[in-house]
C-alpha cells in the first residue's frame, strides 16, 4: 500500500447488514453483507446552517474545506479559521468558522443547498444563479495518454471503500507522470471531488501540476469545481454532459472521458 493509501482513516465507514439474500437461478443463499455508511452532514458557517448533504462520514474536514473552496465561500485554505465536528441524533454537524468578510459575502449569496448526494444545483433561486462562470485557467497542454492509462490501471485497487462495499465514487489527484498523490471516496461524486480538493489544499502539491481522475461522469458541477480550484485536467471513467463540455471549453479545462485501458475520448484540449 502506498503513502496515499496509508494516510487514510483506517476506521472505514462500513456497516454489516444481516440476512441479505443472494439470488441465483439455482438457489438463494442468505448471508451477511457490507454496505457503505451514508449520513446527513450539515455544513454550518459561523452558526448558520448553509448546506445539508448526504455524505459518507469519512474525511469530513477535507469535505468541508473542499466544499468551501469549490463553492467560492472562501478563497484559500487559510480562510477557514476553525472546523469542529459534532455527532447529533439525526446526523452530523460540521461547524466552520470563517472571517466576517467571507461570512457577509456568504449571506449575500442567499444560496441554500438542501439536496441528495450529487445534487449540485438544488436550492438555487433562479436560472441566472444556475450557471456560473469561473475564471478561465491558463491553457495547459493535454496530459500524456500513457500517464492517464497508468492512473486508470491502478485506480480500482486504491478504492478501499468501494472494494468492500461497492457503489462508492472515487476522485484522485495524480502527478503528470501518472503516479497517485491523493484519493478520496464518497457515496456522492461531487462529495468525493470536494474531499479531494480539500485534501489537496492542505498539501504542497500545485493543482496545475497534475490531473483529477474520477469514477463518475463529468457533469457541469464537476467541471465547475475543477476549474474553480485551478486544476487543469479532469479525466472521468464515464461521459461528460453537454454543459460540462461547454464550460470546459470556456474555462480552458482539458476534459477526457471514457478513460479505459487503451482508450480515451478527448472532449476538449485547451492547447490544440
């Protein structure tokens, strides 16, 4: 196991479920099974609840920081002054302290997210709020095909939660040579990316000197978060959406979908 795996919380959020029936054509068999834990997690800024997400309760400090950065609530990791986690009867509260300047701006946004995992636009008040335009990235040449292929080859073996329970998304940051730097997992693809962004912000790694590989499709929100946090490449195992491609082009993001051994589909290359 490499260092990227060793720095993970060893208390994996898994639960045993008794008496599941594994149906087969020949005969059914009753066994126990392992499933991923899912909890309601409230992000509370300076005492005011801003967002409630259905999340895997692991790496929550990374999630809170990454969400704060990717949603533009704060500008850098140092702007998050404090983070406390409280387990309540109905879920988890992550209580964040930010400066009065950022908190005033947050209140002015009047945006409350109250949705299921992977819901990036729930709670916006109008269509004009739905599609935001982040500052464009500096154009960067497309990452090497073989580096992406190397990352794809090792990705599944690094997803510890998914190996044991299935149905868990992963988002990983790789060096440009295809070596793994960080990986985070969650039931929601946006949550996994936010966790990765938060973890990345606490290292000396430069977002522009690597690429993200995600187990999901590339949605508009996934592309938006990647551009906002200064990462030049988003690679996904599935397809992008039309809005994701439009935003990638406008934001100079290198976007690759359907990443497989021997196959990649480039939907946008910032440098032709």
